[in-house]
C-alpha cells in the first residue's frame, strides 16, 4: 500500500489541545484522521502500511484527545443484565468459538443498555500508548453502532466495514439497533450474500434500506455489486470529508473506522 494523505488548508498541527486524533491500525494498514474539536471539521487524513502513520510530522503535537481501533479484534455486545463480574471471556468464547487472546476490555453503549466486550493485539496497543499516553481504546463494533445510530434518523441503515477476511455489519433505525454482527467474507459474492442476509433477518428489503459501505479492504468490484442489489447504496464517507478535494472521495471510505471515532468521543 502506498502512503498518502489529504490536508485541509489552514490545518496547523502546532495548535495545542485543539484536535482529536483517531487512529486505525492492523492487518497491513494504518490510518489517522484529525478533527478540529471546536468546529467538528476534518483537518487531516493520512494512511500507510502498518504503523508509520503514527510518526508523521503532520500529526498534532499535543492533541486534545486521541482514540484508536486495533484490528483484528474479537468483540461482542452483551446486555448489561447478562454481564457478570468474571464472565466476559465466556461471552467472547461463545460468540467466536474459542478463547480470544489479549486483555479483556469493555466499552459501555448506554443507548443500548449494553456493553461491548473486546480484545485485540496488545503489542500494537503498546506502540500507540507509548506515542500518545492519553490514547483511549475503542472497539470497532462500538464505533459502527454509534455511526449507524447517527446516520439512521430518516430510516433504517445498514453500515458495513469490510476487513481483511470478515465484514462487520450494523443495522440501525433511529437509536434502535436491529443487528450488530460479523460475517466471514473472502469474495464480493460473500459480501453481497451476508449483506442481503443481514437485511432479511431484520425484515428489510434491499430496496428499502440505506446501505453505507466502507472498510480497510473494500474493493471496487465489491462497491459495484452492492450498488447493483441495494438501490440506496453509497459510500460511508461523511459529506464533511468529501469537500477536501476531488481525489479524496474514492479512498476515504476505506478509513471510516478512523474517521468515525470522532463521533464517539466528541
């Protein structure tokens, strides 16, 4: 993967305690998305193979806040009433079929009355925290849930994140989450099948649900096949980012897991 970036005119990384920095790292990619916390406007987006994105000179010297998503992760949503003192790993093992490695973490989702339990690669986390001691870990599943909720004010939405060998899907209608799960995906046909299955499980016809796609390993042929079957399919890129320049529109949806972190912490 080639390194690249987009930068808004006037972006000043020397400003202290002004920016939010969202990081996405894992499975051969890394990206950082920077927002101005005073206005919410996007300022800078960069990507590279693995962790060099953490050490760019263009990152804010003293950001107001930092968050990060590490992939792959093993996660599940658990209703608060079912979450016991020491049964978190049991929930993950039931969902994923094995005992995940790594330290168990949790992210409350108060609008759902649930908690997202997750683990990820502790080695990568140490690299992030050494560079940004105030960094806050976020699970991809929680980022998708909050993003889907914020996008579903006018009707049901299916938001997907295409990873290396799986796709995470969230379907929401208003503040109500209808489905949040992961599917194994290797081909464009796999991706289409599981998106159709997810919509069907929620009683939604393909022409009746807004589909927004993104993800680190989303390919052009996958965008095309989704648009063929879901008439309301389009990129998950925020309109705020699309104004950076014409070239920015195509790749930005690969980095939605970095871009959408701002909504989780702002």
